[in-house]
C-alpha cells in the first residue's frame, strides 16, 4: 500500500470513527492487525465465553487460538467434524455468550454497519444477546455512504464469499450477482445497524489494511 492510499484510509477512517461514535458505538481506528489484536484483547478482558462469526478477519488476528490458550469457552461453528445438531447448537450459543466477535460486510463513512447473512446467527448475535460485541473490519470494507455500502456487498463481498465457501451460486461462477434463488444462496438476511442497539455494547475497530472479503 502506497503512502497516498494509507493517507486516504486514515482520513476516511477518522471520519467514520467520528460518525460511529455519534451513533453510540465505541469506535477505534488502528494502523495494523497487531494493533487491532492488542486492542481486542484489552476490550474483552473479564469475559469467559466467546462466539465467533464466520469471519476471515477475526481468524486472521489469531483470536480463537489466543482465547483457547486462556481456557475460555469458545463457540465456533468452523470446527471440523461437527454434526448438524452440534453446528446448530453452537450457532445458538453464539447469541447467548458473553462476547461475540465478528467482522462486517460493509461500513459506511456516515456511520452505519451493514451485514448480509444466509442463516442469521451472526446478524442476530451482533444486535442482541451477548453482553459485548466486537466488530473488526479492514478499511477495504468502508464506503462513503449507506447506498455504496449496500452495493459493495452485492458487487464484492457476496460473490467473493460465495466463491470462498465453494457455493453453487451464479455469483460464485460469474462474479456478478443476479439476485438468484439458488438453494445455496448466502444473501438472505440484511441488517443495518443505524445506531447502537439499546441493550448491546458494541465496539468497532477499523484497521488500515485490506482484511477479509
């Protein structure tokens, strides 16, 4: 990343943090993955059970391993060898744990957090249930406004995520969304956090790097 891209992301990140704070979120801007990891660990001290959304960003920070080393209870549906019943139970527990860790599909500079799910365990846990929610997102996911943030999910995040999961959807073949009715469609539930939910403590960490989809 050249100095001008870093400069632009810093300026956009600062404006985004300001607007997120105005909307009730605890928001931060950091320069690197390492700073993000240290900040997350400082924010989640004192919690014992943790849920993880299907987030490449969170996993890139090594948080699952760090928390396991500390003997914390982990609800992670990305474990190998789970039965359908075990997978469902873990997804349910993610909405009842002390702290839920995830990323976002897009965040607007104007201060909205936008997500699209296929099942809903992530979007549910982000808004109500856990005592604490921490959202970590690279600046590649930040867009100027709500409209462009929604467009990012359709044009970038959705196709790339479907491809990464090996889904049999049109976008995973062509890279273009056609609003399909595929059985494996992952874009089924859209949530927009316009303001911090009344009963949920949410921290948002923007990282001046390209992370996730």
